C-alpha cells in the first residue's frame, strides 16, 4: 500500500508540474472576467466535474502587503481525485492580470493525499501572493485567478478583483 501511495504521489507531482495533456487556461482575462471579478465570487467552470471558487480575504490592500485568498474546490463529477492539502501554493498557478505564475523551484512534497470524492468539497484552501511567485504587486486594480491541477485536470477559479493602494 505504501508503494502505491508513493507512486501516486510521484505521478501527481509530475502531472501537476508539467501540465501535460492539459490546455493552459487563457492568458488574458476577457471582458466578462473583468466585469465579474468585482462581483460576489462564483464557481469557475467545471472540468470533469471539478470546480474552484476563489474569494479574496479583502478587496483592498496596500503596497507591501501580500494579498491573500481562500479557494474552495468541489467535485460534482463521478470519480475520486487526489488532493495534496499542505502544499497548495507549490501545486497551483496564479494568474495576476494577464500573466500566469508558478512556484519557481523544484520541491519535495511530504503531504497526505486527501480523496476528493464525488459530492465532496474542500473549503478555505489558503492562497497568498507569496514573493516566490515573483509577481509585480504594483498599485492599481488587478484581476487574480488560480488553477489547480488534479491528476492532470486543470481546475480554473473564477476571476477576482483586488486593488492595491500606494503606501502611506
């Protein structure tokens, strides 16, 4: 059983890191995303029954602060997916305005694998615009999305609008 878990973990990591077999989400937010980003958060589009919803911890930040969010991931499909809960920043990609960012360095994951069964949901997965992503957090209004790769399925969140105010 332990060998199976290790094999599953290696497969999940390689699929998550390479994104093989999956089309990358659109690089630019379209007008609909821009308009909906400032409304109440909704679920992103379903991918094989999986959906992600991103919620900002708050909408307005100051330069020097790290904007943070909560993501909910649900399974309305028919199969069980594996989720690694303790390394969500390293396993997701973040879209900040029109550019995608991912964790820059290789990493080893020592995390349990949680099953995301049909009808189940994980709530409040913490996402921070950590400096490791090397995102230019400039003053102004921005649109943020995240994408998780679960067993090669790209699960894209709804767009979320935040504003970063100048210092002072």
